C-alpha cells in the first residue's frame, strides 16, 4: 500500500520538474522531500526518478505510477470534500502551535492534507519554545500545539484543561564534523568514548536539555560552546565547522543543511518525546481532524538508521 503523502510528492516533482521546486510547493525542505521519495521507491521496488543537473525526470516506472497516483489523490480529495461538508468543516480558523523541528519536518504534510480536505478553513502556524506551547493551548492562543520533552528530563505536567497525546519518540544521536574519528564506526558508540570531547551545548538556556547534558557530562564530555538560542540548526552548523561534537534529535541530524557525521549512542537512553497538546473539552472539529492527521503523519515517520 502506497502512502498518499509520498504519492503527492511524486506528482509534485513531475509537475515542477525538480525536487527543490516541488519541496517549495509542498512546504517541505528539499532533503525531507527526497527522503519521502526514497521511501516511495523502496515501496515500489524500483527507481521512479532520474536526477540530473537541471532537476529530475520520471522513469518509465515513475510515469506509470504517476497516472495511478493522480487518480488515487483525486479520489481522496473528493472523499475529503464530501466528509468536510458532512462534518461542517467549511470555514472558520485553526491556529496551530509548533516547535522548529516538527514545523520543518512533520507538520507540513499534515497541514497539506488538511488544506486539501478543508480549503475554506483559515490556517495559522505560530512557533513556540516548549513548554510555552502547552501554555498557549491553555490560554486559548492556539487550538492545539506540538511540543516535546527529553528523557532523562524533568517531567512537567500540562496546565489544567490541557491533555498531551504522545506522537513520536526519537533517539538523540551524536553528530560530529565530517571525517571525525567518532563517526567512523558502524555500530553504536558507547557514551564512555565521549570522554574528553568538547561538547557544543545548548545549556543553560534550555531547561529541557539539562538532564540530558548531565548524562553527557558524567560520560566525560566537556562543554565547549554554549548556545543561548534553542536552535539545533546553529548547533549543527557549529559542529560541522569543527567546534565540537553534539547530541541532537535524530530528525535534526537527518535534515541538517550542513554536512555532519552521525553515530547512534549506547545505551540508547537519551530520547525526545513529541506530543500534541490539545483541550479535550470544547475542541473545534478542525482541531480534532488535524490531530488525527498528525497522528498518521508521525506514525509513518521512521527515522533512518
């Protein structure tokens, strides 16, 4: 069974003529769209695209699948429109909170599917630093929000009237400059081998990271640079430039725009849990619909080894 989100990616590339232009159209980054297309090729069991210096073109297999993909997506769009009329999702506004990683890698396909199904609902997306997102839901600033916590880390209960639904748990992985000795092995890297390594750290400004970095400090990693911004993109750029190593969520390592070496850690005890915060009482039908789409999008996301 083919994932409709990936079929939509194939159609977009066929129409745009390149992965980068298709990514702009769908609201993806180019690396994230390339990952979706690679998964579709694995599902199909054959190459669907030929990449060249001017863009990308479909293979014979890709052209064959394209015809079916358009037909499937048209049928799904028709079903969504009919359900929209049935449930009354024909107008209004939906306000969504997110943090940067989810807003870049996971939220766009869910919002794209929502837009196709409910084109008359006005969408707005606001970026928050967790746990500010759950407070925004409690205050009614947004209808639902994506947030995260770290393991190990201090468990912070949501505000009264707000519920957290877990969507995805991902490992934290070691990132290094390309060619770094620690990224050379194929297996997991014992934490003890971080002893003496300069750690590009986001602490102390990010309280969610303190317990994680305490584990790294116990393994012997010493703080080299403190990033007062919670931006993982900055951390990855500093690591890529050789200023130290870092431990970041797997999605950030996958989607980094700067070249990195990546290594899984042993034991795999450093995690990030992503959840959607929502109000179970009095929620709008649009919020419930997007929450279901988020659940499906996150379930399909399988970080690459």
